[in-house]
C-alpha cells in the first residue's frame, strides 16, 4: 500500500460520527441529484478580498449594529442564547423592483425551495434546498471569490471594482433563485459590509440592481449561524467544546455545551482578524525565509493578543473539559479544509473526503509551519491552494495556531459547512418561517 493511500485510510478512520443525514445532495449540471453534499467551491473563480485594519485589543464588547457598518474595528464578545432563539428576519427571495418583478404563489410543501446567501469578505456563496424529513436536500449551489473587501484596510470603503465583481456574482445568485422558484430566502452580509463606510449604500445598490435584500448581520449572529450549521460534526464527548470560524475579515470563537440536541452557547468572541485583514495589515511577505518566518510570528502574536481576554474567561471551562476527556474542537473555514486536504495529500479538493474529518492537531501545526516558510510561488504549486489562496493561507495558519494555543485539543474536527447551512436549518425547521411560508409578502421570524 502506498504512503498516500495508507495515510488517507488512517485519516478516514478518524472521522466524526456520520453526517450523511445532514449532508445535502448536490444537483449537477445535468440536473441529477448526487449522493454527496455540494462543495462551497464550485464556480470558485476570481480574486480574493481584503479588509479594514482591525483593533489589536481584546478588551470590551463591540456593540455592532445588525445593519450598517461599524464605526471602528473592535473585538466582540459575550454570551447569548442557543441557536434558534431571537433570530433575525427571513424574507421572500426577492424584493419588488417595480414592473416585471417576480411574483410568488405557494407551492406544495415538498416542493418549497429555500435559499441562503452568505456574502463575506472573501466569497459570495449560495445554497438552495428543499425539506427532506428533518433535514434538507441541496438542489443548487454557487460560490465565487469576489474580493469584496479589496483595499478596505487602506481606504475604509468598498472599491468600485470590488462592488462590480460582487454584483456580478449576486446576479448569478438572483438567476438561480428565479430558476429554482425559491419561495423564502435569507441573504446576509458580514464583516466587509459591517466595516465599510459605504457598506449600507452597497446593500441598497444590490437590492435595486438584483432584487436581493441583504442584511448586514452582527458578529454575534454570524457566530450563531456558523454553530447552527456545523455543530452536528462535533465529536461526541463530555464537557464544553469549542467551535471556530476563520473568515476573510474576522474570526469567531464559540464555547458551547453540547449535551442537548441544539448546543447551548456559553461564551463567544469575534475578533476582526481574518485571512484578508491579517494579511493586509502585515504587509507583503519577505523575499527570504527568515523574513517570512518573522512575518508569521508577528501575525501569530497579533491574533494571540486579540484572543487573550477570551482565553482568560474560558480557562475554567478548558480545565473542566479536560477532566472529562479529550478537549473537543471543530473548525469551519477555508483554512481548515485546505489544510485537511494537504494532510490527505488530495490531488484536488474533495468535500466528501474533508467534511467531517478528524485530523491530529500536531499535523495541522506542522503543515502550517511548513507553509509559513514557503514562498508564494511554491504555495501556488500545491494542490488545493493554487493561485487564489496562496497569498492568504499563511494568515489562516497563524490564526489556527493561535486557536490551538487557546484550546489545546489533540484532534481537530473539520467542517465544510457553516453560515449557509445554519440559515437553511433555521428556515426549514419552522422557527416562524417555514410554517408561515404561505405569506411571502411578510417578513417572518426565524
């Protein structure tokens, strides 16, 4: 047996409990349903984004509005209710744009389609699904790197080029919403629009030009949706566990108690360090190995500093959890899925091999340290990284290592699911929306 094959078999043995019941089916170009859930990387073309300069303090609570950009970067922390409680509004798939706007009529329950759009600092992603028992089946999906936050760290504004790229992706989403006759949707925008001075104006432009009504959600709601979308992949065990989401412009850490079907959130923190914001703030990588190592150490130090208060607050939970068995840690982000792919030595990204995988934390650290010393040209040649991710993956590695320092689990769970799946679960579960789907003209509570 070759080393690669043996390694892949070893990694698969460490998978978390099966997620088949919760893994949506994907519909290919020919319209047939496939047995594995869709990958968020299909149609993943285009450049990557950037973000505003983050605060370097972990003190205080940033009370960011649910709509409109924040006044200044800050760390958001605090406890809140379990997923499903006090969720914001779901809406019809489109808002009216006058004559010719889509009209809606209620389809049979089994034919009702629901959609989730997640517009982040780095990507524009869409999932469309139908109810399937207690779960859902994905019938269409779309993902594209749009670089919405490109240059935001320097200017504090979304650039015209970035907005045009993003509008192009959202027009594709709008076409899919119409073609799939989506009845109820929720579309959210995260850190780039929270931070940008013209974030709210861009949201209005999106509504006028595409009919898609995006809500700029808070860091708190972003964390809640990520947990709701991926917590089923958490390893079974006792005591508190940690779930994290490394984004383009921010990173969310959520401490949960998972004894119930729906986890109870004990504490959380959002820091404005994502793969884009951290990369831009630390400048170009050096021409020498020594310069790259120093830049990586600087990145790690900045992130660790922003996590410091949360680390102190969660120390009792960390000690309590370690007494009940191994610490449990689950990550959802392009960083962890990319590193997991490198761990498996995959020739190209394969969601079915990565989603639900359990990887030794030390292996993830070793890959991170190796990538941090490589030149960008070398990283571009690696499978599953390529040109689009080569400039940002090192920042993701620095954030991941800081998380592993904070919550030193021996194993890391990998999730290729998150906010979109959390939105769909909320819509389809009947939290005030699926049950009221016959009234698309009104806004329904999740």
